[in-house]
C-alpha cells in the first residue's frame, strides 16, 4: 500500500509541476493580449485591472482616423510565406525521396550541409546575401524574400520527409515498376499518396517558420515586401512609445500560424501512422 501511495504522490506532484509550467508558459500570452486591450494611459500603469478597448486594433488596421499599412504588410507576409513553402515543396519533396532511396559517396555530407542552413545563425549569411540582393535587384522584392525564406523551410522539408520515405518499403516502387510504371509514375501514384499526411504536416511547420522569421525580412526589405513581423516595429517610433499598438499588431500577426497550429498535431499523428508501413 505504501508503494502505491508513493507512486500516486509522485504522479500528483508531476501533475502539479506540469500545471505550474503551463501557467508560466501562458503568462506572456495573457500579458500581450491584455496589453493590446489597454489605452495609452493604462499601458504602463496597470496590470490586469483596466478598461478594455479595441481602439488599438482599429488604429493598427487603419479603421477610423489615420491610415495604416498593416494589412499590406500582412498580405506581404502571406505571399512570402506561402511562396517559400511552395518552392520548398516543389524542390524538397523529390529531394527527400532521392535522399531516402539513393545513396552515393558524399550523400550524407550533402544532407548535413543542407541541414546546416537551418541551424546556422542567419547573421552568418545575411551580409553577403544583402550585398548580392542589392547587386541583383532582389532587395525589397517578393521574389527575393521568397528565395531567402526557403533557405529556412527547405532543410525542414527535406529532413522530415526523408524519414517518411525511409519508412516505406522499396517493394512498393518495385511492384509498380513491374506493372509498367516509370520511376516518376511510381513515385507520384504509389509513394506520394502514402506520405500525403506527412507532406501536409511539414507544409504547416514550414509555413510557421517562414511566417515567424524576423532577421531576413528585417535586413532584406524596406517597404514593398516587408513582412508583418518587421512592420510592427513602426509603432515603437515617434514621440511616444505605443506598446499597446505593438501588442495589438503582434496578436493579429500570430493568428495565421495559430490557426494552422491547431491542425499540426492531427496531421503529424496521421502522417506517422500512415508512413509507418512495414514490410
């Protein structure tokens, strides 16, 4: 009985630790949402007791007096993030399949080099990339921003999908080839449908990484292709720092990845279960 009581006590303690950790993790979210609902007079003088107002959201969206370019930057973020994900999928899906099926001398080194683009600090490449963009006319353009963001999303696509393709037995393609399919047809009609949930999951993850990126758009854009993560800093200028406007912009900026994040876990579970085909 004492052993069972000890196990039960440790379980309760573990649950309490998880609850405390969850509350601490949720505190910054509550703070930023509360700040976005405060007036100018209350933004630094109150905590949780204040009079909520939607004036900050109206100001950020340009509703009423004044104009705001927030929606244009919001649309630019969508274009750049979606474009980077599409480029990464078009190139990364076949690359992940090739990495899972074909081995040659230096293949692991090549994959590690690709992975290094994801984990290396962006400041390492941002200066030469900025110089090249100025010379090639890609600075502050959608094409340039999409090409830069796919440096973040491409390694993610290749390495995650590679594991999905490795879980599929090669016998599936061999059977399709014996039926008269070409290698491309066997890939498109036999292999790709089995990893479709994995493709959906990695697409959502890549979108979030591209949407949340700050350094690349901060350095490689100025106004035309500037993303919403950078444009929110404009509210910090002027004679008065408007933390409440920055908070309102941040809350609206987090909505697209937050909505997509609601589907990530479901797609990941489906992808892992559908991809785990054993011979």
